[in-house]
């Protein structure tokens, strides 16, 4: 059985890219390793969780109040796909220290974007984007303290992955890249034009199938070369930085990659904490260890009106 977040990722990716006739394409990045093979069930479930009021990991509520101290409290709006979602343990931990709200607009596979309203009418990813846009405008227009944190599996959305399980999968990824290049830059421009205070988080590392390191591959005991886990990283970062030139001058790239990887390698286990819970997402326990990278986002949300 696949992890809940991985299922959400695969299912919602299918909703992102319509074919010429409007039907959905197949999932882009499914998890191919089954949790049935896990030697440690607790580790296999070490993923970001949603409060019950927010639905389920597979069917989350759009605009989920992950942490809520009331409408007058400062609010961090986390917006993106599963790579934004997986970092909520770190964001929430930073927010709790300042009694700040955390509101999540996320669905696995839904890169932050402004898709065409007519072409993508009824599409789940489009609903996430337009709901998030309405919400941040509401916060701005009502003088609330807030800040947006965009997050995504940017490299995958730009078709920059070290490993694909099939040629068909790579071709589907190319279609996803075309979607991202067309509809994500307009979102950055819109955020800047609307004076929406925004930071952007880098993606997490991907665990590619390693050679046998003598420890087993599940649940990811083998280290991964950083150049594989963050494939074409310079390209991805430069693309992000170009998009961020449209944002306000206070925007920053939240780079937590050095909290996971050294210059050359991404270890699978550090002080008993596993980096991954599936091939494309860091564990919730690891995410909590990265709280320090998100504290500035919360501090700026406290100041901004």
C-alpha cells in the first residue's frame, strides 16, 4: 500500500494536465516502492499529518487551518504541492513559538500557478490556486498580518529528475514542464503586482534507486549523492530566482537543503532520524529538524500589514 501523501501526489498529478480533449493525463511521479516491503512500519508512516478538521491526507480541505489562533493572529499561508505540505511540521513548529496561524492551500502535484480559468474549470489544482489567491487578497484588504510561503517539487515540475522509471513517465514529465513554464511565472508576477509578501522554499531531495550499500534500500538506509538528489540544481535555482525578481524586495529563497545534505551527499539517517519516508518526500521528523530555516518567514508575517 502506498503512503497517503504519495497516493495524493500521484492522484492529483493526474488532474493537472488535460489532454487535447480535456481528459486528465496519467500521474506523473508515482511512488513505486510499496510500504508492504517496509521493515519499520512506524518509519513508513513518518509523514506530515493534517488535523482531522482538515480532511484526510488523500483528500485535504482547501484552505486548511493547520494551526489557528484566531483571525487577528498573524498568518503564514503555505501554498503549493506535496513539497510545501511536507514542510508543514517545520512551519507549524516555528509558528507555534509566535502564536501565528498556519493555513495550507495544497494538493499533491499542484505546482503553484495561475492556470487558464476556462481550460481548467473544475480542475482540482486550479481550485487550489484560485482559492489561495482569493484568501491572500482578503488578508491584504482587511489589514491582516500575513505572509505567503510557496513550495513545490520544482525540479520535477521542470522535468529535472535524475531518474525516471519509464520512457513514458519522462514524456509525461515533459508535458508537466510545459504547464509549469506557461502558468507558474504569471503567478509570481501577480504576487508582485498585488503586493503580496511572499517567500519561496526550495524543494526537498529525491531518493533515487541506490546501488546496494549493504543496508537495504527501504526504508532508505542508503545515502544518495547530492548531485542526484538535487539534479540540475543550478538550473532549477536560477529559474526560481528569475521568477522571484517579480516579488517584493523582502522576498527570500528559503533554502533548507544544507540541513539535509552535505556538499556531496544526502545521508539517509542522521542521529537516528531518517531523511525520507518515500522516494520523493522527507519524513515529518526530519522536517521538524529544519524549523530554523522557516523562523524568518514567521517573523516577517508578524511585522507585515
